[in-house]
């Protein structure tokens, strides 16, 4: 009497049921159908209403308007732009303005945020209180409030260009904005840039080589003198050979305004100030939490291994803190980029202001324009989160190894 | 014993007292150990003290010492270099009520008082009856506040609303079917479209006859004149009977029945008190609202509406049903990926295009819809964090007891999850409160918008009014946000009490 193992029951139907309806089975399939019907109904209503409304307002749907002439000026453009250019170019101009204010804001916010975090972690009681006061005040006031404060109250209260405040005689702040020296390219510019790029690439390669040597053979290679030479010595040498890469044109007060130099519009100054101080308060908290998250024993373990304090910080504490810091830090960078859309309140020509503001009121193409604006921000944030998930995957892989 | 004292190696005389150790507690200790313990630290202390001196002293001087306290227009503020408080005094009604008619402002005050009365007991953890309190704040208060602030009355009740809604739905189904039928005349896949269209029209017709008793009753009620109270009585009877039957019938249904009757009695009292059955209070258009009123209305409405949206989306995102999960993820990621200002632009310019042409939505309501969707997506992520923190065993235990998914979720999982994430929820309320200032960009006059509008008044244009206005609004914003953040810290400490050592 042989007892053969019974065959397992056929799984295929169960699997299909699981894929189609989840744990709820066929009930789940029914729920999905009802849900899809409701979604379809809402979508149908939206499309039919939008079509009827557009017909009533005599607006032609579609992206054809992008090739029309814009016919208005923008007071800060990174690429050449005149009023006779197309709406598509307006879009690009606005996008570039958004990106430039975000990048500058991110730079200052990071620097200020790390400084404030160090202040808050300082053993000095008074300094840590100063940091705490800064963080509490900045975090508990709306960003728009701060932007308007800087723009309407502080920058407008500055003197006019004739009495402008001079910063070491090279930059001037007045109620017309900030005037800084403008670099003018000289004969040595091209070789200088080429050598600089070469230096950066070579330093990166050296660093990769040194790390590989350290991790694979345990061999410590000192690279910083070479890096210093590559990054500074080589460009200096080129400068001596080919002449100065650029000269600085200092702004001069002529009549009622400045001649020469490049002028940064006050809207940009106010927006950068507000965005970077506001985000810095959040970054400070993130950095502080990250550094506090590394256990004290790590530092002690490092020193008991005979590492110097600097080496312990660099090789043991900071990498672990960075693992905690980087994801929320990226989130803050993303927030800053999204918050730069508040520029519309003070008229800085960013994407929302010139595109969803001026162009929308000129053309009336609400659906296309707002969809494009939202799409840009959505793309930026999806890209960032994709990069972040790759980063998280790498971190967890390196931890597992 | 005596030989010990006689031993040569035992000291006979007392040691001289050592000096007391350096004090490391209290103010002196603090100064010694954390301010002046090394040359670098002394330098840092001096620099920080200077920093504080150069920020705090001018601020205090501006706000109090040099301030102007009385005056009737700008001339009083031109001479001094301090804050111009008479300007705030003159603009205070505008900053709080906007252009709300002066005779009706008691309604706003009453709403604020009601909100405070409901909110304070809810926030104090020791007080009882949290469930009633929360349901009053989240369901009853918004309705009462709407009729208080906006005014107006009702012409029907549950029955008429249900009938109206069903009719709208049915009309839309029949409309869609008609469109398909029209399409089938020209399209290549005509028979298919015709069949589909006829089917949809047929379903619509069936629904029409199904809801015909309801619509007929509604029309009868409207013709009778006393529509509100009859409708109210019918709704009360129907809802109470349903509650009785679902609650367990004769065996256990008496409690739900009593609750339902009590709720409807309370609703009746509110309707009678506010005279909703004959017109209610006089209507105040929302474009007259402004100042702190709009700020609070937007934030409270955002809080009340975003929480259910967030819970639904969070549950949807954790659901195993594919379509619902995909939809929830897409919805959450979309709203979290765009800035609030584009959401407000969307609500202001795009939403009206999506609605039927004869259907206009108030500007404030449009902003509220945008904010609710936006905040809902953020709340969903908070709630999801709480759901993830609940051990699987909780749900499995409930399943072992034979509870359905709905009961498991609403009785076992959600209460624990929500309690976990109260601090996170409060933190998003803080950012929501700060973000309400953005509505001033889409032409609503909240606190910041009213402040900006008040700067334009030539009667008060003086150099110091700008700083005074910003100081005043800043103090209000700071008090609200700081209070909320302290509360969230307090709750966090309470929740983690067992983990502290």
C-alpha cells in the first residue's frame, strides 16, 4: 500500500484571483469595477464640462499658443529674451529663473543651516540659545510673511542708489537691488576653464584611486597636496602663461544709478534671503538630529582604535550622520525649490509668476499652462525621489556588505 | 576594640577640610562650566552676547520705548522712530474681520468662542468625553460655523438633498448614454457604441424609476410649504429606524436609536435657534470676509477636511486591491510633488472649467478645495506612518476573532495608529496654518493679505508703519504656531512616557 504524496491543489486560479482582487478576492474585483466606473464618470464629466466651457469662452484648446508672440517684457532673463519672442521662450526664461533662485538659495541655506546646527550643538550655553531662538522664530513664521517682510519692509527701507551702502567698495546695496562687479572674459578664459575642468577631473580620479587603495589593500595614500596643486596651482600657472582669465568691472555711481557691474534685482535678493534663512532653520534641525543620532560610543570606539579625533569624525561619525541627514536634507532642497514659487507674491519672474501668472492672463489657456507648470514641479520632485531611492538602495547595500 | 584605636597606622586626628568642589549647578555653575570655561568659550560667549544685544535691544526699543501709543493719523508717527501702535489700533477690525459688516461681527466672535469652547477640552488629555467632543468639533461645528458666518437658511433636509443628489447623478448617466448614442451615428464602431449607449440609458431610466418615489415626495413637500420640518421628521424617522435595525433591532438597537434621536433633537434645536427654516441670519458674502477670520476659517476647514481624506488615502495606499492602491499612490505623489501655490492656481483658474457652466463656486470654497486635497495628501503619509507602526498581530488577532475588515480597521488599527501620529498631525497643522497665508496670492484677504492692503492706506503711510504691521502679524502667527508646536511636544512626551528613563 503505497501512499503517494498528493499533488498540491492548482494554484493558478488562486494566483489570478490574488493579482486581480488582492486579499479581498472577487469582492475586490467588484470594488475595483465600481471604483473605475466612478473615476470614469468623473473624468467624463470633467472633459465634457471643460469642452463646453472652453467653447463658451471661445478659447481654442491645445498647445498652439506656444508659438505666438508673448509681447511682454521680463525683468530678469538668463537667456536673451525680448517681448517679440514666443511663449515657449517665456516658459524657458521662467524655468531658468526658478532654477537659479533655487540653486543660490540651496547653497546659502546649506551653509547657514550647518552653521546654525553647529551653534545649537555648541557646548557654549549662550551660543546654543542663540541658535535655538533663530530656529524657533524662523520656523514659526510663514514663509510668505518673511518674503514680504524682506521685500516690503527691509529692502524698501534701504537708501536710494546715491546713498547706497557700500560693501568694501566693490558691491553696493540700495533699494534698487544689489550691484556686484561683473566678470568680463579676457584672453586667458578658455585655457583657464579647460585647465580647471582638467584639474577637477584629475582630482576626482585621484580620490577614487586612493579610496580603492585604502579599501582593497589597506594602503593610505596622501593625496591632498596633489589635489591642491591640481585645483589651484595648475590654473594659476595657466594664468601666468595666458594672462588673466577675466577682469572684474567695478560698478560706478553715475548720476542717479550705477553704471557697470551687474545688477541683481531686489526681488531676487529678497527671495533668496527669505528662502535661505527659512530653509536653513529646517536644515539646522535635520543636521542636529543627524549628528545626535550617532551614538557617543562610536566616537569612543574610534579613539580606542587609535584614530585621531579628526579621523574619527571624518571616517566614523560623519558618514553615519550623513546617512540620517541626506534624505530629509534632499526633501528640504525640494521644498525650497517648490517654495520659490512664492516669488509670484513679490513679482520675481519665476515660472509661476511669468508663466502661470502673466502668460495665463494674456492667453487664457488655463488648462495647458497650469498643467505645464505643475508638470515641471512634479518632474523635478519625481526625479529627486528617484535619485533618493537609488541612494537609499546603495546605503542599505553598503550596510549589508 | 581599644586595640584598633591604639594601632599606629590608624590616624588619630581629623583631616583638614578640603575646599568645596567648584559649583557646577545653578546659575554660577552654568556660567562656570558652559560659558567661561576656556578662552575660546569666553570669546564665543562675548560674540553671542553682542549678537543678542544688537538684535534684542533695538527690537525692544522699537516696539516699546520709542513707540507711539496714541494718535489719529500718520502725523503722530512721523516724528518718532518707533512702532506706530495707533495704526494697528485703527486697522485692528480690518486685520481681524476684513470687511465683515460691523453690525454682524458678533457672529464672528461667537464662532471664535464656540471653537475655543470645543477645542480646549479636546486638547487637555485628562478631560473625559473625547469622542463626543471630537465629533462635535469635526462634524457639528463646521456646519454651525458656516450658517453663523455665511448666514442663509435651508429649504429642505435629508430627503430633499438625497433626492437632488441622486437625480443629478442619474441625469449625468443618461447624458453620457445620449452622447454615446449620438457618437454611434458617425463612428466606425457604431454597433458597439449603440449597444453601450442604450445600455447606459437603460440603466439611467431604471434608476430614474427607482428613485421616483423620493423625487415625488420631495416635490410634494416643496408644494406643501412646511417643507423643512416635514422633511426633518421623515429623515429623523428613517435614519433612526435604520440605526435601530443595524444596531441590532429589539435586542440591542435601543442605544443607537436613542443616540440618533438625541442627535436629531440637537439638530432641531440648532435649526430653531438660528431660524434656518425661515431664511436664517442675513447672508454675508465671503468676499467681505478677511483678516484673521479667513486665516482661521481656511486652517480649521483644512484640518477638518484633510484628516478624512488623509485616512482614506492612507488606507487605500495600504490596500491590496491593485486599482485602489495605484490610484492612492498616484494621487498622493501628485499633490505632494507640486507647490501649494500652483494648487491654488489650479483651484482658482482650472477648477471652474471642470464644473458645469451654470455652477459657480465661491472663491473661498475653491481655495478650500485646493488646500484640502493638498493637505490631505500630506496627512495620508502621516497616517500611513502610524499604520505601519501597528504590529501585524493586532490585525491578525482581530481577524481571528472574526471581525470584518471595516471593524478591524475602525476599532483596532486606526485608533492606535492615530494616537501614534498625533505629534506629526499637529506638525502638519502648523505648516497648514502657515501655508494659509498663500491664499492672499489668489485674491483672498487673510491676515497677511489684509496687512498688505492696509499698507496702501495713505492716511497711515509712515516709515514705521511697515515694521509695526509686520511685527503685529508676526506676533500673531508666532503665537499660534509656537503654541501648536509646544502642544505637539507635550503630546509626544506623554505618548513616550513609558520609554523615558
